[in-house]
C-alpha cells in the first residue's frame, strides 16, 4: 500500500524546527545548527532514509532524558597546525560536527589540509551536512563517522560494525557540487521499514535474518543485521572507518556506539583540503567540470536515459522541495503535530497530501 506524503513549505519547516529545539532548552545558535542539519537532510535524502525532521521527536526524547547535552563543552584535547583531537562531551552531534569541520577548514587554510577526529559525540545526521561547510570555504570536505553495530562482518551472522557513513564533497563550476553521501551498507533499516509498510519485498543483498540467512522479507530483516556494499568490501571499509575514528580517537568503536542510550559514544573524522593550496580555484573548477563532461559523455547502458554524477539527484530534489514544498511521510507529519502540541508551540502546516 503506497505511503501517504504531505507537502510542507521548507522555510516554515525550518522555523518550526528552530522553535522545537528552543522549546527543549537549546540555545539559539545550537538550535540553528541542528536545524541546518535536519533541513539539509530533508532536502537531499529520500523520505524513507530516516534523516531530516522525522528525528525531532528523537531529539526531544534524548534531550529530555539527558542522553544528549545541549551546550556541552567542545573540548580541543590536543592540536597542531594541521590536526586536532576533540571531545564532544555527549553534546548535540550536529553541532559538534559543524564546529569540527569549521576547525578543519581553519587548519586547511594554514596547512593545506586540516584533520579533526572527534570522540564522545552523538548522532550527527547526514555526513554531507558538515561537508558543505568545507565547500563554502573553497575546500574539498571529507566526513566519516562510525555508528551502532548494525552490519554483520562478511561471513558473520551478527552485527559488529556500523553503517559508518561517508561524505566526500567537491565544488564545481556548474550549478551544484559533487556530493557523495553514502552509508557503507547496501541499505538501511529506514528503507526496510518503508518497504515493510508498503508490503513490498526488498532485494536479497540488503540484510540477514537473525539466523544469518539472506532475506527479501523486510520484517525479518528488521530483526537481523545489515549487509555491506560490495559484500566483503563494504565490511572492510566499515571496519577501517572504525579504526580511523573510534580506535584512533580514543572513543567508541565496534559494539560500543549506541549501546548505552545515555552515552552514544560515537566517533567522527573531518578532513578539509584547501584547493587553493594545490592550484587556483578557477583551474580546479575547469578540471573537475571537464571530468564531469567526460563522465556524462560516456556511452549509455540499455535502459538508461542519462548518466548522473553524485549529488545530482539530490540537487534536483532540493530545487523541487524549495519550489513546491518538502514531502513528509504523513506519519511523521502527525508526529510533528503532536510534538508541537506537547511543547506548546505553533504548528503552521496544512495537511496537503501529495497527489
């Protein structure tokens, strides 16, 4: 059965999100940083991917229970001109991530590259969000984070490593940057839940049952563990992401992240590369635009009308959403209405169902 979607104006959704955070006692600066993370995710991710404003009730639960600490210290434990080790002290992950990329950019402007590893952080949303801060300063941004142990190592029947998302972003001379924003699993449980609600089977390479068998049943998969992209390759990339975030940073890794709701123990990595250290920005853009032209000029496979580059579909979705309104899952829309009532704030949206 198709899932009902509801249109909401993006600018009003942004104001609403800020109001929710401030009603939860979050400062205006942190509320705006968190809102930036949620709105950018809402604009660029599919509704079934589990990002965006659907996480507002989750923030409420975690802040109310003291599992996330608004205003937590952002502690630079150790640093050099090009490196920093940061302790997030269980603060708002989106805030920690954005501050860390800003720090990486500052260092890149001095050394050509800036690298920041973070420990004791929390969920920060889409990896591309802090990466876009690097783009704004003419840098290439690289973001990695570990996550809860939802992925089974290749050959295993239980989870030890996470979806461990990557974001790699580069500016171009065109209308949109190149943005790779991926998890290292073939799919996440948000998409499986979407298939489950629609009564559809899912591809066999998404997940395992609790007994370790591949399955196309999303209900069974929700009780099991995820599979990595490219079989053993995704598992290997996920493991090494844990190594260069949690293991190296002195934070959580493997089974630790999200094992205790009161201490998510998530670790991140942020890298900024200052393009001007390597060549003039105009030259870089000319080169990357030429590369994109080569890609788009390739012979197409049967059944394909065009060849896309990473981030192109996300850019088109953002244009549509800013013009016509974002598409929210109707269940999420109703949850936000309840949240607004509970927090005694305005809910300025009409239930405009997408045809």
